C-alpha cells in the first residue's frame, strides 16, 4: 500500500511539473488569435466570436500537411474542399506570426487529428 502511495505521489509531481507537449503551441494558437474565429474542441479552446461560421480545427491535421498550412496561412493558396469543409477560399487574414512562432503554429495544426489531449 505504501509503495502505491509513493508511485502515485511521484506521478502526480511529474504530471504537475511536465506540461503537455503541445501546451506551448496551444498557447501560441490563442496568442496568435486563431480562437477569434476558430474553436479547437480537442484542445479545449473555444472561439471568441461564436457567431462566425468557421470550422473547428480539431482535426485539420487529418486533411492537410505543413506545406499546405504554411502557404494557406500566408494567403498564397486557396483551401481545397474536403469532408467537413466545403470552402474553396483563401484564409480570411494573413497570419502575422513569423519564424519559430509561425513554425510552431504549423506544427500544432498538423498534430490536430481530432484526438483530445
């Protein structure tokens, strides 16, 4: 019984001290304003403007790769219609993030496969 308590205590400390691998990327998605128009239900992120008809981003990584996200968020490429999103338009705004922040956004979007973290 005492061993189980020690194991539980160690696991609790680790869980507290080690943030989820994608926590920084999720924070960056919010900091960059993605949630002004989009929700990411799988990450527990709600969109601010509930009246906008924009897709939830929870599973965008199932449909697109990093190259697409990079050009789409720079407004260089139009969106190809797919299951769950029939839009064929360019992104409404050009994402202003650059460098490592932009790459982190792209990385996080490719990871979004609809699984809760």
